[in-house]
């Protein structure tokens, strides 16, 4: 049994598609949604809801950790909040928890939907996964699934995020844009 760490519905669908393409009907998998990095709270809830809606279309057993982890995440990434330090810490948190959950559930291996992303640092992901695998005594399965495509019908109408998830990546993604800025002619009161 393979335990798949889930960051979002889109990446989960792509991971399942890629692994099913390789293993076909022999893929035995379940998911684990654990993301203390995702902020703000409404973003966290949108992603979790999107995974739940996806599961109505493609039922796979999934365990959800619904804990909103702002304080724990920030405590762990400070003072290394700049990449790659915060990303390494984030991967360590999520993938360490996934490896521990895999052992708890009796799974033989684990992986993460992060391996589908063209924006994530795959070398850091592999290093975090391999460290978690060694620490917990469970196999890590890496596949480069950046080119995997999911059935578009499964994803129709589902929320799709526009940044990694943490508050720092949100600021990096939108900081240089004018998105949602108001430049009206209101007078300033002195």
C-alpha cells in the first residue's frame, strides 16, 4: 500500500493519473492531506474542500489532518523564511509527517503530490523524502510526474491555487502585481 501526501486536488489527480499509468489496476494507494504551510485559513479550506469534491468523482481513501498549522509552520521556518531554507523546512514537516503516518497505517511506501509540480524544487523534495524514509523505516517512492495529466473532467470546476501555499510564496507570487489594488481618485485626509 502506497500513502500519497496530498497538497491539492489538481496535483493529487495528476499523481494518481501518472501512477495509474505505470501500475494500472495494481496501484493500491490512499491519501493523506497534511499541510500546515497553507495560508491563509480560507486558502487552506479551499484546497481541502477541493480535494473532498475530487474524491466524490474519483473515490480514494484519504485521511485529512484538518489542523490549521499557522503557528507551528511559522515557528519552524523562522528565521530561515527565505527559499530554499523555508522550502526545505516545509518539505521536512509535511513529508516527515507522511512517512510517520505511512508507518502508522502499515503502508509499505509513501510519496507526495509535490512531485507533479514544475515549480517545486525536486532535489529538495527527494532529500526530505529520503531523510523521512530513513528516519521512519518506510520506503519513499519518487517518480518525476511533472508531465502527468489528469482527466480534465475530474477537475472541472474545482478550485486551483495560484501559489505554493505558504504566506511567503503568496507574497512572492502577487507582490509585483496590481491584482486587487484600487487606484481610485479618493482624496487623502491630512
